């Protein structure tokens, strides 16, 4: 099934750009890259799809080192005249299988700029060092992620719910409907095959086979991420245990009750991070922009998709009975999902959100997220409970040069004025329903531009 993706806007802009470069579409396996391009190809008169995991397609890049001759061969095989080149989309899927194909992208740009070329790959970081002349400055990039909540509502054809979601501030009468829909999404996650199956059956019980297939594919790919046999063993260990550490920051040394050294775990984690399967989210100690990640401090783990984590943790059945998902798995699921949603909005650049820490012997603090708005860095806590329990948020506000803070929870939208317990500093707290993760940037702008301390 084809889903309407937010990245489509960027694809259309790329197509319309007279100075377009070959486009490299990046993302983990099974997030929908091939389906996306196949759908996008309908806007062209001709479409030449290649998959370099197939020997017959790979041979073009083995037999021809000149792009003009290669394209002549492709056009002949597909019965396309060369004078129609500007009406053709060439799609090179699984391009990581051929360093030669990656290197040739620069010559598509230099010698055949009228041809529209999209390439896709899921393990590009692991082959870049094998490319003798990587086409730096000769390609554009876009990044695809699992579906976020907006895309999920599109997939379910919930047009009125989408309208309600986009209205700022969200109306009280829409709260329960949006919350119920978000709970569905939070439980099953955003992998396209999972959502496709769920839309057909409307039953979470039909999904385990799909989750198992996806996760097994990633595990089977482990050799492609590994630099050696030891690295492969460490990666397998991480993939079998990492979901158990979703609620805490991690140490590389002896990770997952193993005997593996910090260097071995760190290398394996970085390989998985490059493959976008398990990513490392590092904290910051900044209280103003620009944000500086502190790579010396312990990171959090961010999985590709919350639905896969829920499946691995075997908590989906329990989540179905919860009215407040802030309580799911030690309070870790909703912060993980909101981080995933924020990352899904980054289609042009690859970036990760940060969380904030203050590590003192007797007064350590941690805030779930910090987001920049102009020169301000806005703290965001994601939890249930009363305002008075937001201890880390209060410590941040006492040190910040602005009075704005956000709490994401299961309740309704509101804005309140409070004072921090210790510093007695007045501040404004915006309470946001946790289904508004994709709208955080818009709400921060609304908050700061419309409210100030009395």
C-alpha cells in the first residue's frame, strides 16, 4: 500500500529544481524507500528501476564505466529513445551493493544533468570508505524514517482528526479522539508493513509475525554492519538486549551484563547507529543555543521504531489497557516515541534531538528534551503527574535566561504560570497532550510569541 509521506514535498521540489543533482535517499531498511520512489515515478513518462541486489541490474555498473554508454544500454533495454531523457526517472535501489555505482553518481550530474536520478541505500556509511571518489557536492540527500503520527492519520484517512491536530491550540473536544488514535499508533509503531497489516485487519494480534520478520531481517544483516567476527557477536548481543535499557542511560563497558569491553561495544553501537537501527542520543549541558552534545557523557538508546521495541518488550497487550501511556514501561515509551517523531521531521538533514543533564554528586538532574527557538533553549518534560513534581525542569528553569517550559502528558492543552520551589523564579508552563510530538516546533513558536510573564 502507498502511504502519503511528508517527504513527498521535498521530492517535488527536487524534481522542479533545474539545477537538481542525483538524489540519494537514505534510511534504514524497510522504512518505505522503494515504495516511495515507485509511487513518485508515476509523475514521469518513463521509469527505469534497478535493484543492485539483482545480478542482472548490477552488471550495468560492472560492464560500463562511462555513464553515457551505461544510459544508452539502459534506454535500449527499456525501449526508450535518448531524446526523451528529461522525461525519465532512473532509480538505483540498494546502491550500497556497488561502490562503482556510487562513484558514478557525480558523472550523472556532470554529463547527463537532464536525466532524473534517484538512488537509495540503507548501509551507505559502511561502503563509503570503499568508494575511491565519493561524489561530494555532486549529490543531494533526503532522509526517510518510519511513519509519524501525521502520516499514520493520513494512512487511516482520518482527515478531520488531521485538521484538528493542525489547529493551534488544539480544541478540547478533539482531545479524546486524537488521544485514542495516538494510542493505536504508539502501540503498533510506524513501520509501513506493520501499518499496512493493521489497516487490513484492525487487530494487534495479527502483527507479531510482521515484527518478527522485520527484526529478523535486521539481525540477518548483522554481518554487513560488522567489521570482523567479534564485532558481529557484539552487535548480535546488543540487538538481543538493548531494548531492556530503554529507560536508562547506558555504559558501553560490560553492556547488557556481558564481558565485552567499552571499545568493542562502542564500535558495534556506532555501526548500528550508522545503519539507523539503534541510535545514540547524547545529552547536553547547555541552557542556551547553540546546543552542544557532550559525547563524554552516557547516551540514551533510540531505536528505529517504538512499535518494534514494544514487541521486543512484549508490552503491547498491557499498553492496550492503559489510559495514560506515560506510565508504559517505566515511563520510557512516550519519550522514546516523541523523540522518534521529532527525528521523522528531519527529511533534508540528519539530526537528533538532545536531552539535558546536570550531574552533581548531590543534585543531578535530567530533562527529557531540549529544543531551540531562536536564542532560547526550551526544556520539555514528558511525564504524568502534577506540576510540583517536575524537579529537573525547575532546576533547568532556575538556570535559564527565559521563563518558558513544556510538560507533555496525557491531559489537555493548557498554559499556566508557576514559580520554581527553590529559586522562586516565575515561569510559564505549557501542558501539551503527548499526541502533539510532530507539532512541537509550532507550539513553541505559538507559546513564546503569545505569552509572557505577567
